[in-house]
């Protein structure tokens, strides 16, 4: 502000361009000036004639803040869900990114609220309470996102485990039983070695021995009724 006359200051503030043009047009239609109208408005505000204005401005600010927070969080959640589906190994980095973005969002909203409320809410204590309330909401949203992230991680682990078990069982079922010669070829040993180990070891130990020789880690057990060796998990 600069000196414009005795006991007077030149005041400036941000205002939507379209709104300002409409305001000037209305002043002209009423045969008055913007300065006269704004001066009268300030006098009425100071003498308590416009006590409802604080409530209107406060409610409008809360609605705009809630709308912006909701839109940003939905955007971040959507990005996170896509990232989770594409890469389960990025979990920890995703959490850090979400927290960083929320911190950035808080900074943006604080800056915007300070700019929008210049001249509209002169009470700094009231503005501080609004900022604290906004920070508390952002904290709650952060905690909610972390809980969602933990839930999705657990679901992903269970899905992978179920898929791996199912795949292993299907693979086992597709493998046909082998003759003694076929098993010897698969394990890379002689028929005599197969017989020796089968006779020397208990069945569970023989299965474990086969697993150590099988390139796929498959265990094999002998069926006396058929004379064949069957795959086991």
C-alpha cells in the first residue's frame, strides 16, 4: 500500500476478473464508484452490520477446501491403485509418495487460503483454527490411505500364494508317472542308483533325495502295485 492522502492508504487485493467487471458495471448503473461502495461496505462491516458475512465466508472456504482435498485424494488413490496392480514391489515408495503429495497439498491449500482470505477474515486466530482443522483432516486422510494400502498388500499376497499353489498342483498333475529307467534319466543317475537309494532309504527320505536330484525340485515315490514312480509335492 502507498500514501494517497492524509490519513488514507491505497488498498489492493486479488479478485476474480469477471466478478470485478460485473461489480464496476453495477456501480456505474447505480451512478456511484467502486471506492464509494467498498468504503461503505468496510464501515458497515466494522460497525457489526454485516456480522453474518464471517459465517458465509467461513462456510464457503470450508466447502472449497473439502472439495479440493476430496478431489486430490481421489486422484492420488486412483494413481496408487494402478501402481499397486502394476508393481507390488513399489509399496514402500508409494507410501512415501502419497505422504509427500499430501504434504504438498497441505502447503498449496494453506497458500491459497491465505491469499483468498486477505481482507475478508482479519481475525488471525480464526484463520489459524481453520488451518489446524484442515491439517487434521489431511492427517485422517493419510491414515485412511495407509490402511487401504496395507489391506491391498495383504490381498495381493494372498492372491499370489493361492495362484502359486494352484499352478504347482496343476503342474504336478500333468506330470505322468515314470518307469525306473525314466526316473533314472530324469534324475541323471543310473537305474542301479535308483534301486539302491529306494531300498536303503525310508519312503519320505527317498522322496527328499529325488527332490535334490530333480532339476524342477520334484519329489518321487515308488508304488509297489504298479511298479512306477509318481510325482509328489
